[in-house]
């Protein structure tokens, strides 16, 4: 079991599972409140949960251990996350969760493109076929016909 927790596959599947719950819980939760306020509440919950996890695992670090390069990119990542959450909750407020979530997951396609373009990662022909199928699948699931 310990080996399972060390694999990226376990954590990626767990992320997908919790992302699915996020969409369902959020759609129900934003029913009578503004999407930006809902995002604010969600953020507070995440901050408290992470503080608890860091305390329980002894994972707190001094800010001086973070290089300026890492710091800049973590701030940019935080800003991108915030923008993503705001957009996601606004989309959920006006759209069906079953249609919003697949379009949100088009991020998978964009990560593949950005990974190749900016990080020098390489994808094989079958990998690109998978990226194309993800894009097509997201569009088909979101299609209201």
C-alpha cells in the first residue's frame, strides 16, 4: 500500500476524483450566493486544510528556503489558479456541471501544448492522438444538441 501512495498515477487519479466532487459540490453550493464569494469561501477552506496538513506532517518551511525564481513562478501559479477558480465558479453558476467540467479539462490539452512549447517535453504520435481525443471528447460532452 505504501508503494501505491508513492506513484504519480495514484495521486493523479485522486486529483481527478476530487476535481469531479469539486464540480458537483460547487454547483450545489453556489446556488444562492455569488460565484466570487463562493470562491473566497473555498479558498479559506483550502488554506485552513493545508495549514492543518503542514502542521500534522511537519512540512512548514522557512520562506528563505525558496529561491527567487521558484517564488516568482509560485506566485504566477497562484494567480493563474485564482483566475481559473474564479472563471470556473462563474461558469458553474450559469452552466451545467456536466458541460462546464469537460471544457475546464481542456486544460489537459493546453498543458500538453505548453509542455512541449515551453518546457521542451516531447510527445509521441500516440500521445498527440490522445490529446486530440481529449479535446474532441470534451467538446462532444459539452455540446448541447
